[in-house]
């Protein structure tokens, strides 16, 4: 499924809508620069929900998920976790990841990431 198909899924009921969360920290200088990349993604994909999460300021929201490398992206399609992991801080990297995210299988290996996806869907 392409980004266009992922975008079409966003027009479907809320259950299938894409969500991209960037997990960063205020003290991280790499994250400072990633704000611009994330804003560009938001502009390019107005049908996808983008959420910036500071792992320390939003510690309750993040829960038990251990984020060790920044920036880390979490991508969900509906209630299905499709990706969670660190990415290089380049626009092209995030664009490629978004383009392929709908084709990725649902992840079941990380219950803390799945729980965060569900909290983000409910609260943000």
C-alpha cells in the first residue's frame, strides 16, 4: 500500500486512520532539528495525524516504553502498530518509511509500544 493508499485509509473511519508520533526529548539537539522535518511531513500529509511526544515531559503518556535513541518514530494504522524505532533525522528517511508503513505487517512484539499507540489515539 502506498502513501496515497495510506492517505485514503485516513479518509476511512477513525479506526483505520494513520498516526505518526515522534518520541524525543527536550535536551536532545538532534530532536531540535527534527522539528522541521516533522513539520514538513505534517504539511505533506495533512490526512495523517502527527504527534510530538517529549518522553520526559509526557512520561505518564509514554508509560513503560523504553526510548533510548532519538528521534524514534511510532507509526500506527488504526489500532495496528506498524513501526516503532529510531530513524535518521532526515526528511527522505521519514518519507520512505511513511510510504512503506501501510505495507508493513502489524507488530505484536512490543506491548509497551502498542499500549502507547492506544493511549495516543484516545488522548491526543
